[in-house]
C-alpha cells in the first residue's frame, strides 16, 4: 500500500509496544512487528487503487501520488518520535523500491530490468496473497478503490488517537 498507510501502522505499533512492553522488549517488538506489518498490509493491496505501472498522463493517478506521499511526509514530521516504528514499517519498500532500484540501475545497467521480478520482499508478499487472499477482488485500476485505503488510514488514525 502507500506510504501514509505504512507510516500510520508503524506509529500505532510503536505506541502500543511502548505501552505494553518494558525495555528492551518495547524496542525489539516495535522493530519486529513493524517489519512484519508490511507483509500483512501489502497482502491486502488488491482492494486499493494501486496500478503496478506509473499512469503518467492520468491526473487522478498523479493527484493520488501527491496526496499519499504528501500526507505520508507530513505524518513523519508530526510523529517523528515514532521514527523506529515508521522506519521498520517502511523498510520492505525502502529495500525493494529504493535500495535495489539504485543497485540495479547503477551497477547492473546491462541487465534488462523487470520490476515484476527484481525485488525480494514483494515477491514473498505476492506469494502470501496468492495463497491466502486470492478471493479478494482486484481493484488495482479502480479509482474508487482509493476509498478502501482512506478507510484503512482513518481507522489507523483513530487507533493512534485512542491510544494517546
Ligand atoms: Zn510494499
């Protein structure tokens, strides 16, 4: 899913881990649960608007990118004390979409890049999805499916407000 959903998940995990566990388990479980949360959240990506390929001429797609990255960035600034949860909830995307992409484009220029295969964790997530959530509708290209992610984000935000 998008940046703001993983950021909200990381914040909520860190809040509850620091409420429930004492040091050092609060840190250990924040790292562990935040990292694992990405696999669960992304397994549900089919029910959200998430075209696998950039829709560059589409103003709706472009607006949604600006909204998700913008709100994600604002949330990181507002909740920076929860950087541990935020970082580990986004680590899978950082490795697959940032670090590996830089490595492939800078170091292996001769290899033809196919982003369907040249990532590590999202291949595992795709396998989890195929084995468990295959019954979900595929709304990758459905613009109305932004509503699913907005509902998830609102639920997570209320979870944060209730915890504080
Ligand atoms: Zn992801």
